């Protein structure tokens, strides 16, 4: 009898441990839920942008009771007090003032994440980029993600047969110069003239 109770208790305990509870991620300064543009420091603490910005502005003011002195481009985590080399990123949407040593210049920004993109060609093909960045992508991969899509025509011959062309498209078209034929120009002119 005792062993049966212990076995059921152990099963229930394992079931409770196995369940992953989704806890709401909260800002550690003001206790509110994290918004879209939050800041994650290298110590893995997360804060809402405006809350951490106000805290860093207070750190910039002189305090004779402070034992840890900060350099101009360093910030201190308000939760664990570790010093980080870098400043906050500048988000014009949330706070439009550029304050030197708090959120400006962009070259001194604290890059606490690693780029998650997979490299498509070259010596490191198939590996993750893992370059330090502010969000999910580094500067190079951010430009690639924001670039307009290339030519959508599927190649019919050659080494890349069956793949999309991918070349830069002409203005107001979905095709590149190679695939933008004179026939399509004539049909566009006829359609627009009617």
C-alpha cells in the first residue's frame, strides 16, 4: 500500500516538474510587463526602455556616496550592479532626445545578443553568424532582411536550373533586366493606354 502511494506521488511530482509554466516577463525596475522594445543587458536582466533610460540618466549625475565610478560609456545594471561596457540603443520612436553617454553615439551601443542568421555561402556556410548585435540580426543581416525581394522568375537552364533568379528588379516590376523583355513592355504600354 505504501509503495503504491509513493509511486503515484512520484508520478504526480514529475508531472508537475515537467510542466513548463509560462511566466510573464516583467520589467525589473517598474514591475510592468515588458513592451516590444525592451533592453536586455549582458547579465540577462530585461528592462523596459523608458525605465532603464531614466535609471541610466540618474547614474550619469554625480553622487558622492557612489562607490563604483562609471566611465562615460559604461552603464550599471540596476538589479545586480554589474558594470557593462556600452550604452543603450537609440530608439527615436520611444525617446527622441539623443543624450551623449546614455543613448548616443551608436558606435558605443551595448550589443548583448548574438546574430541568429545562418551564413549561406563562403568558408562558414551553414554556421550561425553569432556576431554581437542589438536585436536578433547584426547590421549586415538586417540590411539583407530589409532589402526588396529579387527577381521571382525560375531559371530554365544553367547551373542554377530550377532556382529563383534573385537579381535586383527594375522599378515598378517584379523582374530583373534579363527577364524584363520587350514583349512585356509592349503589353504594359497597351494596358496602360486603354
